[in-house]
């Protein structure tokens, strides 16, 4: 059974929440403040909560309201683990998943519903992440209701378990519930989920005294606990039985072998509540956190506070190094020490990915309060800028890892510091997938901040290029849509019409690919206005062609031709020959769809002439082939045969065997329509010989003919995605 975490990690073994009741196997090796005491790689035995586990398992099989009324249960069973932060809610959910792994062969999915800063995660983002974890298509730019409906369809026929961690309320949980009775949802929340029907709650309090002492023993070792059992029990009471508080004081005892349990009890009682303590119920955890923070050396304590700035929670040595302005090795050592003390939780690691650590949710508010109280705003902004700059450099290195065939790229990679380089494209791609939630969160935070717009734009640009290089435009479409929306936000705030036009064009392309053609048309029109305001001919011509292509897809041939003519006029004034050839071809395709064969022939002839001036023999041949088709449809079959032969001659000079075969097949079809079956058979035989030759083995004649049509209108990186699709239809739809 594979467990998939929606977010920065995925693992086959559930990881505990620091403050849960997992503990390292045996005493943690002592470590000095600021040094790297080894953090446990795997969770240890689960301590306590046996009664709660039994209740939860019994609730899964017990009859619900629908069963009692004689109706089939329409939705999945929902269990609720409720409790204060630090009570071990997430750890209990993970232990339950471990016990039930065999019952849910389609896996366990985790989704955290609260951001690192305490804000609720938008439902559409969670639904998108769950769809990706299920391997289902994720439509780019889809609305929340579309995504949740797609998620419900994806769960049908599956037997999976979903853990919705740290839910703020029923409004976050209800839209994500599968309409599949064989699925199980475990929601983790602070309080009840009023509004979710037939939810089975399990409320957590403090650990029992014996379990609390056992958890302390896991960190401090059995000797000190056995020597002073009364003090150990008193320490458990002082921590209120809260697992998170017990882990923190256990970490202090592990780091200070000469410190007695009684000394820790006294220090706990003397400490005031730490910053960020919201209620009396959280006071034991606040005091434990204050004790753990006080026990750190000043540089290490500052580094810990700065981790509150880590986007989306997880941080690695690079993020920590940039935030604190120290070396990567020093940052890694500090992270290991924090994890050994229970201040951080190690994230599961698979493959050649650096270790990652997360601030436990129970400690995050107090850490943010400490950061605001102890650090100056200018220092915080500087740390955030260093982190974003480091992330941009890592993303450039990640993208460059896919272009190692370029000598200039290899030289630039060699100039980078060794920690910023990747050993292989596979390692770079794995790093990108692993860090993607944090990278996207960094981009969102940088844009929302508004004070680092230049860095934010560079970060979004670098992330867009890295995603496209490693995942491809189609697979990364959902993430790219959000990134282009961020660029649009920055461009509107900074009043940059050219950047706004580029963002609108990219969003329009993604809308068009998703079938939202009307929405794409509106974006293209806005992009044209901004391009004209910026007086940028490139953006203007691209907008004109995109508008034309959208009308083409809508079947409005007259408007499509009108907009293509406007784009052509701009290309002609600028002398952009390759672009002229492409627009002529698209204009010819539109006239062909409209049945205006005379106009289509004129356009394809003009396209052929432009390709000839460019010395583009394949393009010249394709344009002539389309001109021949227009001639035939216009009732001039003999001229069409001569034009096909002229196109075939250009294809022969280009040496493209597949193109020659495709043109011969078209010519054969034309000859058959004219009754010359003997000549048609000769051309078909020659086409088959060309396709069977070297470089074209295994290709079918029909595919070759389609290839000629798909390439008939040419292609350009400048063209919109909609225009590229429409150009691909030329030759097949006429």
C-alpha cells in the first residue's frame, strides 16, 4: 500500500506530528545546542491512545444513519479526530492509517488544510492536489465546483483512505468527501465539524500518566526516569499530558544529559507563557516551547525563528542557509539538532533528495510570534529576499540540468557552487517534484507581499521554465495557470501593460486548451489592448493571431479572416517573412473552411512564395500542396495535378521521405477522383516504398498523409496554443 501525501512529501510509512506520540526508537543521542544530533529516520513505537484507536476502528464498521433507515450509504464514512494542537491528532490519524493499510488497497492520501501561517488552504487547491495524487487529469484553471466534481468521479470504484489534516471547519471537508461508500475519510480538526452528516468524533485530551512517562523515557532514556519516577510523573502533569510538550521537554533532557528531571520541572514552573500562547489550555505547550527555545544557543535560536518564513512549512538545508545567512553544512547540522529536540519533524525522503523538515503545526503560531517579537522587520525582509534569491538560482540550475548538451549551459553550470548543482536531469526533476508545493507557496507569498516584486517575477519566471522543461506544458498546465495568474497580479499592481499582456496571452492559451474558448477570447482582447498601450509589435501581432485563431475554432470564418488580415498587415510592415508565411497559411485555411477557394488559393500561393524566399523547401512543398487542394476544390483538377507535382519536386529536393510519401498519397487521391487509377496506383506504390525505407520504418500511409496536413500551416513559437491546434487541422478538414 502506497501512501501519498498531498503536499511536499509522499511516503509508505505515516510520519508523526511532533507533539504526537511517536518517538525515536530508544534515547536520542545527546547533542549540544547548535550541533547536529542525529534525528530519527523512522517513527518509533506508538505510545498510548489504545482506547481511542479501538473506538475509531469500531466506528468504521458500525451502522450509520443511512443503514439504520434502510438506505445505502451514499458517501464515504467520515471519522473525526478532534483536539487541541499538540494533542497528537495527526499522529493518531497516521497510526490508524498504518493499522488499516491492508483494507484500502488504493492507498492513503494526505491533505493538509491549513497553511503554515494558519490560513485555510483554498478548497480548489486541495482538490487539485488530490486529483494529481490519484493520477487523474487536473484541468487547468477549472473552478472549485468543477474540481470537486472531478475529484468525486476519480474516487468512484476505489477503496482509498483520505486524511484531511488540520481542517478549520466543515466547509473545507464537505466538498472533498468521496461519493464512494468504500472510501474512508479521517478528518483532523480542533473542534466539531457541524454540517458534515454522520461524522464519528473522537476527542483527544492529555495522555494517561503512564503513557506520558513512557514518552519522556523515549527521549531522556530509562535511567533518569527510573531514578526519579516521582519527578517524571510531575513533569508529565506539568506538561498537561500534551504529547507535543512532552516531546519538547524530552528533547531538552536528551540534549542535556546532566540536567535532572526535577530541574526541568522547576524551570517549567518558573517560565512565563511564550509568545503566541492563545489560551490557558495551551500554556503547558507554550512553557515547554519556551524552555526548548531558551536552551538553544543564540545563533541556533535565531535560525529556528527564521524557519517560520519557510514557504508551505517544509524547509531543507538550502532554505535554512539562505534565511540565516550561513553555510549549507551548518544549516543541515542545525536542522538535525532541531529534529532531535522535537522542534522540527523530519519529512519522509525518497530518492536523491536532500532531507526536509517541517515546523509542527502546534509550534508554528508561537514561532511566528517569537519571530515578530525578536527580529526587526528589515532583517525579516532581508532573510526572505535571500531565500527567494537562492530559490531562483536553484530553479535556474534545475532547468539547465535538462540542457547539458549545450556547451554554454555546461559552462554556466560549472560556475555554480557545488551545492546548487544537480548530478543528473533525473535528480533535478525529482527535486522539482518534491519541492513543488513549497516553490508554489514561495511564489504566492512573494507576490502577496508586494515589497519584492522584482524577485517575485524572477521566481515565477524561473519556476515556469523549470516546470516546462521537466514536466512539459501539458502535464504542468494546472501549475502554470496559477503562475501566470500571479504574473498578472504583479503586472496590474505595478501598472506594467506589456507584462500584463504576456500573462493574459498565456492564460488565454491555457483556457483555450481546456475548452473555455469564450474566456480565452476575452483574455486575448484584453491582451491586445495592453499590447497596443505598450506599443509592442510582438505582443500585438501575437494577440491578433490568437483572436483570429479563437474565432476560427468557434467557426466564425469571416471574423477569423478579418483578424488574420490585421495580423498579416502588421507582419508585412515589419518584413517578418517567416511570420508572413505562417499567417498566409492560416488565412488560406480559414478561406478553405468557408468554401472561398479562390481566396484560399491566393493565400496559399503567397505562403508558398514566402517559403521559397526563405529557402524553406519543406514549407514550400506543404504550401503548394494546400494550393493544389484549393485548385481541385475550385474545379481546376488539371492545374491541381501540376501543382502537386511542383510540390513533390520541392519535397524531393528537401530530402524528406515522409513528406514525399504524404504528397504522393494526396496526388494519388486526386488522380483517382479524375479517373486515372493507373497513375494513382504508381504513386501509392512509391509512397509505400518511401515509408518502408530507412528513417520511416513502421509508419503507416494514413499517418503520413495526416502529418502533411498537420504541418501544412507551419508553426511558430510565437503563435498561440489555439492557433497551433487550428493550424494542425489544415489539410484534414478541407
